[in-house]
C-alpha cells in the first residue's frame, strides 16, 4: 500500500471517515505518521474551542476577582483556586462522573459524556481559571496614569474599560497568556488518556500513539512522532500569538514594544 | 484494636476502621509520602538542571549555547506525558549500556537481539539479585530524573529570563569596576536574579505538583495508582471487604490533598517573595523601603 | 579488621553472582482477577500467583513478584526489568514475534466482546471491548443489563502462557519442564478448579 493511499484511508480516521479498521499488522512509519497526525485534529479542536470560549470567561473572572463586590470576588477566587489547585486529570474524572449522573437523569444531557462536548467544557473551565489569574495579575499592573488620564478626558465606565483598561491588560498579559495557550494544547492529550472513552477508536494523537506502542511493543517510534507534531503545533501557536502581539502593540514606538519573551510563566 | 479477622461480622464503624487500616491502605498512605518525597527531591534537581540549561543558553561557546537553547525549546514544545511514555525505559537502557561498556568490555554478543535489549548480568541496574526495595529505589530515581529533565527545561526558561532582567546598568557598573564576566555573573547576576525568577518558579512548582498524577506512567506506585486500585469495585471472592465502585471517594481525598498542597505553597511563596523583595530595585522592594522609612 | 570486612564483602559478592542465575523476577499486572490481582494486603494474588509459586518451587528458582502497568509490560520485559510475564497473556502471533512463550498453563479461553447493549454491529474492536470471558463475566453480570456480550465468542491465540525474552531459551526450557510436571501431577487442574468456578481442569 503506497503512502498516499494510507493518507487517503486514515487521514481523517479520527473523525470517523475513511478506513474503519485500524491497521493491525505490518505497521509502517507512514501509517504511524498519518494516524497520529489525524489524531492531532482533536488536539487542535479542543485547544481552539477551549481557548476561544475561555477568553471571555477568563476576562470575567479577572474582573470578578478585582471587583469590590464581595460575592463576585469570592466566587471568582474560589473558581480560580479550585481549577488551578487540582490536577486536570482529577477534574476530568469528576466531570465525567457528574456527566454520567446527568445523563441518567435526562436524555438531553447525552452528549456531555462524549469527548467533543464534555472534555471541551472541562478544558474550557480549566483554561479560564488559569487565564483568569493571568489577566487579574495584568489588571493589577495597569499603570495608574493611564486610568487617570482617561478620567481627565472624561472617559469613564464601560467606555474606559473597553478603550483603556482592557487593551492594556491584554498587552501586559500576552506573554503569559501565550504560555497558557501552549500548555492548554499539551493538556488536550489527557482527554482520551484519562477522561473520556474514544468512541469507535476515534481518538487524539496520544490515543493513536498509544495504540501503535501497544501493537508494536516499541514505544520509541510513535511517541517521538507525537513529540514532533507537538513541536510543530507549539511553534504555530507561538507564531500566531506573536502576530497578535504585534497588533496589540502597534501604536507603541518601536523600542517600547515589549518583545515576545515567553518568560513570565503562569501556567498549568 | 478490633479483631479484623472476620470483617463480614463487623459493625459499620468497626468495619470501616478495619478496612481503612488494611495492608493495602497502609501502602496508599505511604504513597503520599512518596509523592512528597519526589517533589522535595525533584524541585532542587530541576532547579540545578535549569540553572545549567540557562547558563548554557547564555554561553559564548556556540555549540553549548545551541545545546542550551535546543534543550529548552524541544522539551517545552512537547507535552510532558509524551516524554513520560518512553523516557524511563530509554534512560534505563542508556545507563545499563554505559555500565555494560565499562564492566563487560569482552562481551561479544550484540546488545540488541531482535527486540531484546541484553547487557551482561553485572551491568544490570539494579542487579537482578538485588532486593525489591533497591529496584523500587532505582525506579523512583529514574522517575525523579525524568521529571527533572522535563521541568529543568522550564526552569531554564524562567532563569534565562530572570538573568536578563537584572538591570543592565548594574552590569555596566560592575564592568566599570573591573569585574570579569565570570565575577559579574556570580556576584551580581546570580544573587539578584531570584526575585525576577520567583513568579515563574512558583508557577513551575504548582505545575510540578499537578504533574505528579502522571507518576504511575513512570512505574512508581503513587497515590493515583492506589486510589484507583482501592476504589475499584471489589467482589467478595477477591477481597474481605467487598464494595462497589468507590473511586469517587478516593479521588475526593486526592482532590483535598492537592488543594491543600497548593494552598500551603501559595502561602509559603508569598512569604518568600516578601523577603526576597527586600532591598531590590523593583516596585515591591521600593514599597518596602518607603514603608520602613 | 579491614581485611576481614573486605573478604566478607567479596564473599557476599560471590554468593550474589551464584544466586544471579536463580532469582527470577515475575512481572504481572495485578488488576485482572481471577488471574492476578492485589489482595487486601497489597500482595499479588490469584490463580497465577499460586501457579507461579508452584512453578518456581518445582523448577527450584527463587522468584520475586513485580507489578507493572499492562501497556508497558512487554517493553519492560524485553528491556530486562523483569524476566518473565505471567499476567493472563494469551499466546498470539503478534506477541510471539517480539517475545517467546512457554507452553500454555491455561487453555485458550473463549474471548468475548462486550458492548453497551445497542452500539454493536459486529465489525470488531471498534465498538466493543474484547477480553477473556472469565474476566468479563462478573463485569457483565454486575452491570445490570447495561453491558451485554455481543457477537460470537472467539478463540484467541493458543491459550495463556508465560512470556519470556527470546534470548532466554534456558529459562524457557526450565519453566516448560516445570509446567509439564505440574500438569502431570494434577496441580494445574486443581488450581484452575479452585480459581475458575465451574471449570474443569483440562490437563
């Protein structure tokens, strides 16, 4: 079987298209590359969904934690502590348990126990807590002068937040937020590994790497392939976030633009 | 104590006491110690790896610099779980191979026979005659080393940034006073970099704590291993304490453990930050100075 | 004094080398009752524990039990972290390419698919779990109808044997001899009848 044929058969296997049965003997490098790559679709899906939705919740959590309103502050603090203070692994376990209980109470909750929804929700909550903490830290460091200047110009309330506070907060938080995004993508490998069952062998990259390691009894091929894909993914994330960073800081004079140094780490 | 010989006949409370003190539970309790010990050893070792990595990345010797940068870039780009899946076996084989070269130079059989990895009996780590505790200690050390390699890369990244954050004017001043590069590094950069590294390092510590559930992948029987084992439904045929699926309770205990550990760490780090800020050219240090004046 | 210590150390080393031939580390999973599981004291127990001990006694080997995660049980064997696998492992062609097996100590048990009652359409692994029927039976019984056996039973492989490294021919011969002897004197049958309810000793 040529490699192109393999790609046609297994390239979208993780979504359920193409060849139904996974290869079971005479494993080629091409098969391993194709299937593990196919699994990356899920890793990217989980990462993108959680990140996109998490952005809004984390902003809300950061504002909540900084707010004077006691209930909003306490709720945000506890949410962040709970999700940052416990391993994702255990969060998946409890979430799956809870989803199973919901499922048995009403059929409307059925999709919660499948990974595409259930795991995405857990990752969304998890990354919101981490990013919320990052944004909160940035919010605290917004220069006092900026706010005072806005007030002097009569910019207040929602408008001040949207035009002054929020963009500055983003700019300050961006390097750490990039780190969080990288870690979120790494964390997506835990979905099928410790949380949710892979229905009809549709799994993520780690799931297929594990499959090959199990069948060939040789871990030294599939896991480095997995590592290779993740290095590519990480580089892509860094590039995209770098471009956004350029846009966020485009009004600043060249030297004052903070370079994308990925060092302050607020991570998983 | 109660007589636990015949658990079926015991009342609820006595049953629970007997259950929670069974040999298996004692192993479970000990595994908490294993996790704490691993954290206590891994943290300084990772820090050392990180320091070496960061120093290498700053080095003027090009290959060394590439090595330092490559190490941090590659290891940080890969999910830790992917490393854990094959690293321990790789490390183990690497060490045995080295020992084999030293101890059995006359060995003429190939080391790889098909899929077998064969070294002479004297090169085995630990020797196959060694008692089980030595095997376990060795396995534990490999786990520590694997953790340290992974987290060392993150620490290197943090320290590299911290070294660059030490105000440049200070380095120039040192140079003006005739400090050599080496002196500047050890007397100016290293003592001051910690305050800049602290936020990153404290986060790293938090990640390290939360990576310990992956220990079972490294062949160490940790708290998650025992929680699963104990929590799984037990049939009367195979246990004196049959019960249904109790994993929820065991995982709740783990959750409490991790939250507690996180909380304690937060408090400790807040204290260290306060102490390290003292006399530093940072906003917090400035605040302390003003408050004292 | 110093010389004395040295000589005892040398002695210890020598006896260690002599023993080296005879300590065999037995790798198992510890999570597959009734074949192997951990008892309330955290010790390996089950059919394979008793059989393994009997084999070691018969072959005059000193044995030590080690547990290892199922996923990496073969890589750790070929890498030399223990010497045999005795973990309810069916003898299959794929595994036989990588490791060697002794004679079976348990007959080819019908394996079965279980699945949630509605999902299965018979195409194999994709929709269902395949495992030894003896392991699955209590699980299906306790699932309250949610899990069912699906499709036909399959006879997988040539029974369950002890896995050894391909380069370990000598050990394999020793184990084979011990298994043959225990089959002949009825020990294997007795143990099977003890651990597998309603099953008759086949040897």
